[in-house]
C-alpha cells in the first residue's frame, strides 16, 4: 500500500513552502530597509551583529508560524526531546546573562551601535518563545486527541 | 471546502482514532483532522491510501454530489 515515507507529510510540506516564501519576502524587506537606513541615516551595528539581527526576525517568523501550523515537527517527532533541549539552552542563556549582569560586563550598546551583548538576549528570547509555543501546542494537541 | 463527514463516519464506524488512521497512511494526525474538516484537499495517492484502509472506493469517501 502507498504510504507517505518522507519526514514531513504533504500538507506539512505545503505549509512549509508557503511559510518559507513569506519568510523570504520578510528577509528581502528587512535587507532593503537596512540598506536604506545605513545609506541615509546611521550605521546601527557592526556587520556581524547586523547579520544576526537580520536573520533573527525571519527565522523567528518561520519557526513560530511552522509551529503554529503544525508543520515544524516531523511526523515521528513527539517534541519532548526538543522541549528538553531548548529548555536547557534557555536556562544556559539566562545563566550567562545573569552572570554578566552580576559582573557588570553586560552592555547592549557600545559607541552608539549595538554591541555583541545583544546576542545573548536575542538567543534567550528566541528559544524562550519557541519553548513556550511548543509547550502550549503540545497541551492543545493532547486536548484535541 | 465542505467537511468530509463520510470520512469521519467511516472512521467512527470502525472505532478508529484520527491518530491510528493517520499512522496507517503515513501522515500526521493534524493532517487527517484538516482533511475531515475540509481545510485540506488531499492528493490522489493519499485518498487512495485512506480508501484502502477502509476497503472502500474513492467514490464512497471523496465524490461530492
């Protein structure tokens, strides 16, 4: 008998393609806006931080939308392992942020530009929101069954 | 798109959960839920696989009058 043997089923793939296209549009818009700001106003971050921030928003959109539309986890994934791993990453990030706050080395802005310190809060919020979303989705799914 | 009540009825008649049917045809439970609710129009291969599980024809489950 025919059986779907890809990691994602046909409906999930369809949704991922759609969200992927929207993500690409968002990324293109952000690159355009960033270029405009840099050209006419201000250089707001060093190149590496600029790249991280520009990637952060579309990636965040893709993952949250995929989670929301049930297209993020593969067919056989239960999500528990991912919740545990992402939870550990969030705890680690929060630990490092608190540590740098305690030692007074934490700074978001340096010389009028975003500094390297922005990476940790970005990562913590990124994984933190994904973790919360995954837990909510899992509770909702268990109620539906 | 209208709800596919015939699929839901066929599944209920065999006392089968969405999860069990989804596992048999190799899709997620959410996809099966979307098909039953009329949110997703499945491919011909998937329709045939579902019909084979129930031992019915495509007309029985997916033909709209």
